[in-house]
């Protein structure tokens, strides 16, 4: 079985919330740590000028992924571009076939890499859903930026 044939996550594409237990990742010679994927995600969104980047540690709090990254693009076009380039870079660097939802509208794109869930929003959509409030520890706010 190839790494590309394995489903790495069981999250609802519309909400990013878990709908089942997380599948075990298959070890391979191309293995990588979740922290390496996180670093690549953060570098990619930074390269593409994403704004208000927030990193959330989900270890011990969710079976869906180890980390979540939330960021914004200034327009639908930039949101879609940030997401598309991120998926391409992860495929090239780690051979991860990330699942992507929402690129067509560019309001909110969800990228599921298995170890890192990435949400790319237009600012007004991000403000409406306020995912940070749901996932950040109480008392923490967007000051948890990377």
C-alpha cells in the first residue's frame, strides 16, 4: 500500500471537527514529524503573505490532528492561492496528498494534511466563525500568533 492510498484524517470538511477516530499513520522511509509539517505550513503561508497567522496545539485535546493553523488572505483570490500553493508544497516536500475544501469560493479553505489542519479565511468570514475562540485555551486570544 502506498502512502498516497491512505486516508490520513477523519474530519468533516465543512467544519474541520472530528467525525471518527484518527487513522494511524503508516511509517515509511519518507516519514516526517508533525512539527516538520507545521513548520512547512507556517513557512508557506508566510511566503504567500497570509495575515494574522495563529498556531494552535491540539495534542491531547483532539484526535483529528496535532496542530491547527488559522490565517487570513485579503481577497478570495489570495485565499485560494495560499491554499493551492500550500497543498503543492506539501506534496513536493513530504509527498502528502492533502485534502482541500472550499477553494472554489475562496471564502474559507480547509486543508487537511493529517497532522496539521489549516484554515485560510477572508477576514470577514474568519470573524464570523471565530474558530480561535473554540480552540484556543480560555483567556488566550489572537495574541497567540506565530
